[in-house]
């Protein structure tokens, strides 16, 4: 019998923010991931990188400011750095946890590029605020370089587009490792957004929404289930309102209806629900589970969280 394949998307709570927090969080996350592997699932892991890529972007820009002979570091390069930095902690922690359980599998981080459409309307309406706080003069310099900035409390910050992912450049390598029953970490932070120009890939000044990329990854590896681990245990309808209610099961039809009505907040639950809908499509088999990370048990059975399906 073929093994079932799952994609696990780790949110900020599964990773922490600072270096010590991330290392400790990775150890807890490794326990949850190992539970799935112990149940004989093929596992692909993807993760957020918000605090980490922001830290890297700020550090590299400050370095170039202090040393004018160096150029600013592009967002695509910062994203690549964050994939390696987070992947290192995750794969080390998962490997150790698997060995502790007597499971011997390789864990590999794939530096992943994701193509985006240069005409994606997101490029005309950037929304993702990144990087350090800047003065008016620094913001003006960024605009001269063709970057977008937005005024925030205390100064200015850069703002970039969040285009939809199209294809994953390294998908054949990811599938090859999965077919060999190895554990894969891929599409970290939504992947490195790239524009395809003939046979050349050029880094885009953008950030891909992690959950959207996770849904695309799950589709391209033909996963049976997408598991999105977040800070809340259930999807809520009318979150924060008097008529708020949690949901154990959500049909794709109802999910689409709620998305159209704007029930879910952009930047929080909305991209997760959209990723679930896109991944499941017309399939009667595929499912998505949205739940809170529990390092002590696998939540695949669906006793916890909200299951989305047909």
C-alpha cells in the first residue's frame, strides 16, 4: 500500500523569533513532526519566515549603510538566507528526534524558488510591510531605487507585493526525495519569488504568502492532506464578535461562501482558508486540517482543529 503524503505548514508560533527561541521551538516542532513520521506518513514541511527574514533584511541593509562599498541585499537573497537559517534548525531537531525514536531517515532542506507572474496585480498594489524603520531621507533614497515605502508610526518602512505562486522550480527534486521516503523541508517563507525570463530566473522584490505557497506545494506533490499549524486550535466564524463560533468541520462550499463575504481577516485566517480551498479543488479525497501545534501528539485524526473537505 502506498504511504499517505502530507504537507505540514508551520506558522510563527512553531518557530519563535530570536535565535534561542527558534532553536527551542524547533525542538518542540520536531516532536510533532516525528509523530506523523512514526505513523508512516511521507512528510513535507514548509514554514513561515516573517521575523527571521525581517531581521536579516534589517541587518544586511544596516551593514550596507555602515559600509557604502557594499550594495543593499535584495529581498530574494534575504529570503534564501532565511530558508537556510530556519531549515538548519528544523532539520537538525527533526533528525535528532527521529533517531531518539529509532527512526533513521534523512532530513533535507531544499532551497526553493517559486515562480510568480510579473503581471500579477499584487505588484501594482504592494501590501506587505517589511524591514527596519527609516527616516524620510532614507525612504526617499529607497524610492529612487524603485522600491515602495509606506509611512508608519515613527517613520517609514518598505512595502512589497505578495503575488500568487505559480510553479515550484525544484519540485522534481522534492518529489524525488519524497519517493525515496525521505523527510523534506521546502518552500520556506513561501519560497524565493522569481520571475522567469527565457531560461533565466530573476529574484522578485516580493514576498509570497506562506499558506498560499503551502497549498501550491501540497498540490504539486499530490498530498493527501495539508496541515496548517497555527496559534489557534479551531477556525472561528465572526472572530472577536458576539456571535463568534468555532468550527469542527468546514465544507469547501461553505469556505468559498465565507471567503466571498469577507468573514476571515486578511493576513490571518483568510490565506489559510484560501489555501485549503485551492488545494482541495474538486477532489473528494484531499483534506486540509487547521489546528494548533501540539508537540506531544499527532493531530492527524482530526480530534483537534478544523477539518476542511468536500
